[in-house]
């Protein structure tokens, strides 16, 4: 059960204290408070957990500060978009807005290899007005003998270069709670020149202890990729682990499904689920065309497959793009064959702009028939 409080209800108000006292007297029911910034108001929700089935809706509706009560059945309670709830929500991190109504590009190195390549990449992004990137320091690999990433050794120069070139947010995969501590320490050591979005990869989507640990920290937002061969519902429940521990600043990533039905692509592209995730939850949705396609193959129309599937995701309403670029793909230590080149960056940006404009025109058309 969710209690939606009157707009701009403060947790230090007399009404809110009265509400908490009333909830504290309910047997076998505990509550959690969640606040989020809407377009114009501070929105406060109180989640009742436990034996709520017997609670009369009318009695709960009459509690102090309560504007509306929603009885829910979805397992993803905190992040879910419940009945009669279509309001736009977002979060901001280090000056960058993440919501279901905008689009951010995270182009960069799947795996950091040299400081020179990092600097070339970040300089190119700055020249094209970009403030976000991806930089892989920790690389979980299927083969134990494959390159596993430079780890904490590369963090100081990655963060310093990000600050030098105005990069505000770096998406960086982590596989262990120790990595979070190393990122926090490296940021402090370099004077916090940038921000980090912790990325939980497909192999760790059901690493529940890692999810709980990352959820308990509020310092960094999280990009959670869809799980390796599990259902969409199971992956959304993984995101709920993060939110249930307190971190609601979560972006949900679609990266293709592991199946031979997607061949010759690396994975079966699942970007048709962009509007589905936005309908079921309030999370912004990220697409990862590089790991979905896995090659630089080009169609007869002159467009790369990576660009085709990116446009499909953007025109469906994607809010973030995670894509591999590299100054010298042939020297990349991870996934070089799928990386785009820096010469292709302006082309890629223009193609995204065309697809985003098409999505916005589709939105405008749809509004005329509602």
C-alpha cells in the first residue's frame, strides 16, 4: 500500500509527525518514506509493508497529510508506475538530468586501455558538446584469461581527464562492493572533478547482495542492465532491490537478449521494450546498441547496424544511449570489433537527433488523439 501525501508535505511538519505516530501503532506494518522531485513539487510517498490487506482504505485515506491511497499488487513497488500515476519524474546528478522525458548519450571506451586514448575520447566528446561518457575500469569476462580491466589503477587519470574536459558523469561497471569504495576514494583523491554512475552488468543483475549494498548508498546513481537470459519482470525486480534499500536514482538498461534467435547479431535486440519499461515503471530507460549488435556491419542503405538499432530505440523513447567508441578500435583491449570511430561521432550524433525529433513528433501526434 502506498500513501501519496499532499504536495510539498515536509517530513518535519506537525501533520507528518502525526501520520508517523498513527502508522507506528499499526501491528505488523512497517513503513518507508520516499521523496522525489517532480516538475514543480516535492512529492512524498509512504510505503506500508507487511500485513496491509486488512487495512481499510477509508481509514488510511483520513490519516493526516494523506492525499491518496493506492493498494498495489506489483512486486516492484517503489519504482513501479501504479494506477492513475502518469506524472513525469526525474532525478539530477552532478548537473545532469535523468528522466523519462529527455535523452543523454554515454559514448566512450568499453574498457580503458591507455591515458592517451582516454584523453582523445574525452576531448572529442567535449568538442561535440557532450558531458557524459562510459569508461570501463573493471571488466568481468567470460574467459578467465581475458583482460579484466585496469581497475583502480586507472581511476585517478580517468577522473582527472574527465574534469579537464568537462565530463560530468561517467558510467562505470562495478562487480564488487570494494569497487564502490575504490571509486569513492579516487574521486576524493582527485578533488571530485566528475561524477560516476555505477553500472551493474547483465551477469550481476541477480547478485542480490551486491544490489542491496549499492542500493544502500545514495551517493551514486545506478545503471542496471537487463539480466542475462532472465525475464523482464525478474530484471525489474532486481531494480526494485536497489530502490527498496533506498536508492531510487536508477536507470534501466536494455542490452539485448542472449539467444541464437538474434544471430548474426551478438544478442537479440530488445528495444521494443523501451515503452514497456516506461509504462510499468518510472525509471529512465537506457539502450546499449553496441552489445546488442556486436559488430560494425553495414546495411546496403549505407547505415551501420549499430546505428539502425540505436534509432529504433530512440524513436521508441529511450532516455540514455550507452555506446562504444574508440580512437583506434583495432587496439581496443575489449570489444574493438563493435566500437565506432571518432570520425563517426558527428554522424552518430546527427542520426540520433533525427530519431529523437521523430519521436517528439510522434508524441505530439499522439496527444491529439488522447
